[in-house]
C-alpha cells in the first residue's frame, strides 16, 4: 500500500500521535469561549505594544466586529421574546412579559451603541 497503515497517510504513526497530543492539549485550553477571549485580549495588548502600526492595520477588523454585535443584538432580543411568548401557556405570564418586553428591547440595543 505504499506506506499506508490503517488508512493513514503517515509513514510514522507514532510521530502523528505526539503531534495530535500536543494539539489536543492546546485545544483543551481553548475549549471554553472565555479562554479564547482572554487569549485574544492578551494577543491584542502584546501586538499593540510591540507593533502598533500592525495593530492599527487590524482596526477595520475590530470595527466590523463591533458592527456585527450591534446588528445581532436586536435580532437576538426579538427572537428571545418571541420564543418566550410562544412557550407560555398562561395569559397572566404573557401580560407580565408584555409589559417587560418593550423596555428590554428599547434599552438593550443601546448598550453596545453607547460606547461609540
């Protein structure tokens, strides 16, 4: 089969296992979202300190991310309210949510916009 063992293209399967263990240990560290966010913040701080001109080149990427967050927030609130209302069976609960929903949908999208 020309170096193939059990469907692998790797001639030395032991080497592949070691590389996989290293990669999986790194991925275990970054499995949780807040670990990824902390790593990105640290990378941004290091990049801004070491190479500010490169960090400035990434500004459009950050601006686009903030715009995406601003775009998703109202949709997320709308879907949450609609699903919550759809799952309710009692009309009293619907009345309470009906009173809370306009205030939530009015002020929640303003929070990301207030920093700009």
